[in-house]
């Protein structure tokens, strides 16, 4: 009888551990989904701001700060993409400020073309986020 109680105790304990693990996994999935969604929204906002010429140095800094955790929430390719996006926006912004010089006009134009391509419905930022949201 004592052995049966011990076995039942082990089974109940194992069952409780499995339930706790599954709950932890679900909670972790929801936390990551929320944080990924926040990065998606920040990306959409900064692209909107660029297209409507409402970007500032502070907005770029805020975006860079909001995407710092990308390397923990996405794979390496996606984290690199988000870093490249921020880099292109920064490049465009600073070159645009000096656009009275031909070289900066060219740099601003090339960076803006790259940024505009991120709005493409088949290859743009939205497509890159789909598998994560």
C-alpha cells in the first residue's frame, strides 16, 4: 500500500510539473508575442513618420532603443534587418539635413529608396514580421 501511495505521489508530482511547464511556455509565448508586436508597431510608426516627413533625431533614438531587444525576440536575420532599417533611416535623416550638397543628395536619395522598398506588400517589413506575429 505504501508503494502505491508513493507511485501515485510521483505521478501527481510529475503531472503537476508538466502542467507548470506548459503554463510557463504559454506565458513566455504571450510575453514574446506582445514584445514582438510592440517592435512591429514601432517599426510601422517610424516608417510612417519618414514617409510623412515627421521624423526627428529623438524619434530615431527612441526607435533604436525600442528595438534593442530584437536579438532576443527574433532570429539573427530579423534582428539584423531591424538594425539595417534604423541605420538607413539615420543615414537618410542626416544626409537630408545636408542635402544642399550633391553627395548628400545622392546618399539621401539612395537611403530613401531603400526605406520606401520596406513598404512593399510582397517583400517589405510587414512580410518579414508575419511569421513572428
